[in-house]
C-alpha cells in the first residue's frame, strides 16, 4: 500500500473511530444494561481494522487520537484518563495477540474479546489509582470481564464483517 493510500485510510479510520465513540456516547445502553462502564466499544472496530490492515503503529496512533479527541470533545479529565488507559491496554493486548491471528489461531472476535477485557482492566486501574483502593478491581472487575465477552465478540464480529466486505489486504 502506498503512503498516500495508507495516510488516507488512517485518517478515515480515525474519523470513523471518533464518530463511533460519539454515537456510543449518545446511545442509552445503560437503559438495557445498567452497569457503569459497560459499553459496546464500537470504536474498537476501527482500531482492530487498522491493526489488521495497516499494522501496530497505525492502530496505536488511531486509538490514541480517538481517545484524545473524544475526551476533549465530549468527556471529562477523568473520563479521558480512563479512556487513555483502557485504550492503551486494549491496543497492547491486541498487538500482542496479532501473531495468533496471523497464524489463524485467533479470530477477530477473539481479538475483540481480549481487547474489551483489557480495556476494562485499564479503566479500573485508573479508578483504583484515583480512589486509592484496589477494592474497585476486586469487586467490579469480574462483572466487567463477563460483560467483555459479548461486547468484545460484537466488535470483533463487526470487524470481521468489515474485513470481508472491504478489500482486506492482510498486513504481513
């Protein structure tokens, strides 16, 4: 892929991730599932797509830009810190598991579940730091890890659908 095409795809994926973050911010998911901190994580569809099509560096840049922009546009300083920590944790685990995907041992849905779980770990780590207590990790992490399975599966499945629908060129 040439530089211009790569840059355009990266910009498009960053805008898509930001748009999905904004839409999710507007969705009243808390009415269906009244658990604080549980979201679908739709922006991760764009990040996973970037990871699989463009590579690790682009995925980090896109997720970082999305976290910063979303935090500045419709967040608070605390939500920005939690988003950055969750985004960093989810991107890190996705990058670490990428070789399994390339060897076809892990599907995009598996990547999505792992990313969702680590996003919650990152967020709750910030909450534990801010409260000065690990109790939030002990009490709420099991609930969020259970919620990560369906939400991560959804984002991973949407990524797989996007890969099939668009001309997916596996990043070597």
